[in-house]
C-alpha cells in the first residue's frame, strides 16, 4: 500500500466539544477522544460526505512531536503500518493527513472496538489468557515477517 509521507520525522491536547484539527476539517467529524499518549491523541471519528457512516480512529501527532528529532515514533508507526498491509489484529492505514503550516499530522486507521486492558485483564480466565497470548504472538510473528522487531 502506498501512502505518501510528506513530513520528516506526545500530545497534551485535551478533547473538548470542539477540537481544532486543521487537517481534518471538512473530511472527518471527531466523535470523542479515545486516549492521550506520549506523543499523540487518538480520536474516534466519522468521515464527512462518506457513503456510509464509517467509524475510524485518528491518531493526531502535534507539530512539537514531529519536530522532536529524538522521538521518531510517529514516522516509524506509519512505516510499520504501510509494511503490514492487512492483518486481522493490526489497524489498516487509510490516510496520512498533514497540516502543512504547523507540521502536525493525523494517521487515519480503521477503528477497533475495544476494552481497556486493565479492565479486560481482571475478567480473563485461563482460556481467555491463552487466546490473548496466541493473538499477541501472531502479531509479533507478523511484525518479524515484515522485518520489524517489537522491543516492548
């Protein structure tokens, strides 16, 4: 899959009723903030003017983190998603949108329904744990087949 990367490569933006994300305006409507991580904020959104009301996940990386030469996570993540193609347990990279004036960018991926691991972990029985580990290992194997090593 070819996605043009037009940037060189930890957002503290808090979601409000109105989120100012220039590169998404006119393309996506943000429904809610899902999580704020070390270098990005992830939103649940829908495409505007789409034939169907498809929900996507949008990871917004601020310009501060794009310019940080010591943190290359966003660029690596985009490259990994490009390499992986389709896998049932990895998000499918749909678009990379860039706000050229600021250098901020957004990674648009398919949305997975989820339960936070801390909540899920408390409810897991032995069978669930085995299934979870098998799924996790299938992801690690797929990364390795694509030439990537997961160091967590």
